[in-house]
C-alpha cells in the first residue's frame, strides 16, 4: 500500500471546509475523477454513511462501496472498496487566517490484473499532482462560501 499526501491553507474555517467535503454535489466539482453517487439518500455525508459510487477511470467503468468513518470539524475519513481500495483522510486544523487542510490517500491494490492496473493508474494520477489539485479546489470552494 502506498500513501500520497498534500497540504493547503484556505481562508475558510474548518466547519466551512467540512461542508464542502461532506456535500455530495460539491464533491462532483472538486473530485479528480468524475463519478455518480448511487444508493444514497441524504444531503451530507456523515460518520457511518455508506454509499455506492460509479464512474469511468482509466477507460473502465468502475464502482466502489464507500463508508464514511469520520466527519467532524477535525476532518473527514472514508474507505472505498472496489477493483482497488482507497483509504482517504482530510484533516482540518484552524489557523489565524482560516484552516490548514492535510489530505492523504492510500491505495490498496486488489487481486487480479484489473485491480493492479487500476492501482498503478491511480498512483500515476496521484504522483502527477491530482491530490494537490483536489485540495486546492476544496480550499477555493470553501473560501468562496465565507
């Protein structure tokens, strides 16, 4: 399992960043890969939430079962299981000017050729800066609302 990290500072307070992180509609704007949320009823992701997401990645249709493990003013963490697994955490800390957002994504390759290929494609995307771009988008969106 390999982990990528990124950090940004935003003028938004932690609660405002959390609003962006837990709003499924907002996530479609800042996520690095397009997806559709299935089997989910609710306006906000909360601890204990389970959902199914699907989309296209690396030329393949993929689906993931997502479970939100934590969602509070200290951050959001979730796990996604599909052809490749992800452990994702956004840690939020207040600063004098707003918030620091620290993100980490761990990729868990699954068995089989497709899982290994998707894990490698994901790694390439993250190595190319997708996580930095993602948290910058989150910070901008959160700051625009305050």
